[in-house]
């Protein structure tokens, strides 16, 4: 299984909702999943040909997990999350600390 960044578009970082469009051509929606447990988001996509990819995201802010929803097709996964507080996020993902970056580098070497 691959871990990595998906091609995404994001809207609404300055409003009450954040919508993420994940472009996943040839994905199998019935086998893919999105799990949110504020402030974490886990996206696991299964593609035709038994290829799998996942990404764990530590979100910039807290979300109301019960108010979110996901729409999946064979080409795109759309994740809509309601922010717990309607504040502007600087980005989707909380920046990693220097220590976390070093741990990632050590794992890949």
C-alpha cells in the first residue's frame, strides 16, 4: 500500500465548511473509505488493479465529525467537513513540527 499525497482541490477554508475534492481516477468507491476523528482525517482509496493508497491528515482545526459527509465516484471523492468553529484555516493540514519531519525522514532512509 502506498502512502502519499493525492491530487486535491480545497474550498471553504475561510467559512464554516471545508470541502476537499480528491481526484482518484479508476478508484473503487465500494472498497475505499474516509474516516474522520477530529482533528484527524484518514483517506484510504482502492483502485482497479489492486492498487491502494492512503493518506492521514492532521487537520488545521477541529471539525464536527457528525456534520460531515462524503460523496464517492470512480473518478473523484468529495469530503465535506463542518468546522467546529467558523474560523479561517491557514491551510488544510496542520504543519508538522521539525521533530515530526525528522522522524518521517528517518523512516524513509
